């Protein structure tokens, strides 16, 4: 059987899990253990080490499992490049993402694969347990995950969690990968490109665990993340496959985010940066945005 072609037997369908990591020795071991413990046995796990300087290489070398592959990456190229490298090396008909600080529950792969087959989906996500500082927390109502086409909602905030996502190889080849020029919000950008063409199915079951609240996460490192969302939306407006409705939605949110970002710049006495971002947004929108 060709592992790259979906088949009718879920148990025999190879799923590739891609785990990017850097300097997270203990956490990546936990993440990999959860992926290798899946009840769906036809799985390969590809971890891409983005130039770790801690004990990560030794921790990975200590895991002996033929389903695990470890790829060394040029240091500091970032999570987008690491994910793209792992996905390019993947052999599965279905591909899944797992951040190195998160983990999967044992039935995640099996249940999500069956769900996608039943619904004939190219991409889906699951619900997740949120942990912060070792304690379970309840996500706010604004973080609720929609089902289907929710492009307009996704412009406001990222509504798809990487560690819960699974998609087909054909989907990935169509989308073209994460934008490696974005140091953060690369997932926000990918999900917007997705929702122009595909619905994102929701398997309404808690099948992953999301660990947050640490200073090494991108959300903490890059505080002004709306800048990268502005860049993403500006790039989207250059696409040739947008409907007038898509363009109107993007321009409305681009205007809101650019004004908010510029206001913050002025408060920090950075008028040049405020003017630059407003000019970028107006140019992308073809003028008359403000």
C-alpha cells in the first residue's frame, strides 16, 4: 500500500506527526511520548530540532522507537521553517502538528482520522484542555472554536490550535506551507489562507492538552503580534482568488488592527512606526482605508 494515498482502512492509514522544538528537553520528551502512545498504530513522528543548545539532542537520542525520526535544523530559522521541513519529509497520507510543549490524549489520532473520513474533510481540529502553570483553566468565550467556514471570525483572532490540527497531504500541497517570513502569527496566516477555500471541521472532543503561560512561548516573546497579523492581511489582499466579500472583511479588520497598532505606537512615542504601518495597510487596501 502507498502510504501517501488515503485508503478505506483507517487503521492502516499512515499519519505523520510533526513536532518542532528548540531548547525544551523535558517538554519535547512528554510531547513525543504522547504521540508515540496513540492507539492509532500507523503513525510516524518527526521532530525537527531548531538548533537546541540545551539537553534536547541527548533527550531525543535516548528515545528508541522506529516510528521516530529526528531532523537537525539550521539554528534560529524559526517554527515555520521547522514545521515546513518536517512536513516536507513526512510520508503519511494525513499530517498532524504537535507543538513541543503540548501533548495528545491517546485516542486523538484515531478519532480525528475517523471523523475526517466520515465528514470528507481536508482539515480539522479538536477541542483541547488548557493548562497554565500546572493548573487547568477554562478558555474564555472568545476562544470558542467554530466549525466550518469562519473566515470573518478568524480575522479577529486565531481560532485554530496547531496541536489539534490534522489535514490531508493534498491540502498541504495546495496551501504551500507556513510563511517563513513571519516570526509569529504564522498559524493565523495559514488558517486564513485555508478558510478562503476550505472549511475547518471541529471534532468537539477534548483530545489534546495545551500548556501555556511560559516566557519562551511566541505569544510572550512577540508582544505586538498585531503587526504580524497586519502583514498577513496585507499579503492576502494581493491574492487573485478573493471574492468581494473576502476583500471587504479583510479591509475592515486591517483598518481596525492598523489603527489600534498605530495608537499604541503613538503612546510609546514612536510616530514613525505608526505612520509606516498605516501606510502599509493603506497601500495594501488600494488607498482610502483611513
